[in-house]
C-alpha cells in the first residue's frame, strides 16, 4: 500500500472529530509550528549571540596579550636607549683589555695576572663586535677576587663576567686561582 500525503488527508476528516480531538489536533499542530519557529528563529539567534560572546572574549585576550607585548617592547626600547647612553659615555678608544689591566692595577692584583687573552667576535647584522678577554688570576684572596669582579660588573663600561672558574690554591692561606671570561660590546 502506497502512502502519500493526499491519501492521508483523504482518510482524515476533521468534521468527524469531536471537539476535544479537534483541540488536541490544533494544540499538536500549534506545538509543531512553535517548535519549528523556535528551531528556525530563536535557537540560531542564541547560538549567534554565544558565538559573538566567545569571539569578543578571544579578541579581548588577544588585546591583553598585545598590551603586554607593547609594554615589553617599551621596556626593551628603554633599556636599549640606556645602553646607548652608556656606550656614548665610554672613553674614546676604549678597549676591554686595557680596562681590565687598569682595573687589576687599581685592585692590586696586577702582579697576580698570569695571562690575558683578548679575542674579538664579529656579530652578524650588528654594528657591534663582542670583545672578550680570558684571564687567569693566581694566588688571590677571596676578597681580592670579589673586589675585582665587582669592579668589572659595576663599571659604566658595560663589561660582565660571563664565565668564572675558581680553584683553591693554598688552604692555609686561603689563596685561590681564578679563570675569568669577561665580555663587552664595542663599536
């Protein structure tokens, strides 16, 4: 038996239904129409609002991240300008080797310098050259070594001790041997 919409309507005769059945059929039809309207109109509106809310939250997170990156960039720019200022304050003809030699004399450890080996390393895509001096101090006290390192690190010449190796030389006298690697950038 073949069922079609026309054949179903032929079998349904609304006039034969009682008042109660007509109300039930009308309520069911109304519920079906209401369900269709909800599915076609109201649900998409709420889904769109939820999607917009998620989009706004994602863009707010991106904006917050951008503000964080902007503040980091400002800090880097500020430090860069301060470093440029310190570069300009250096004496004309500054070399790391002569600075370390002069500092050794000021800290009374010049006679304890076993060797000083300067090297220069060209930096790619930069106007600066990395100047490095490896030096060995023999038979210094901890106070002398600390004073010398402090002089290197606290100088306005932007030099820093990048490697340090300390060995105990004489336990009774408390003397040490130290190998330092000191770096700075030069123009």
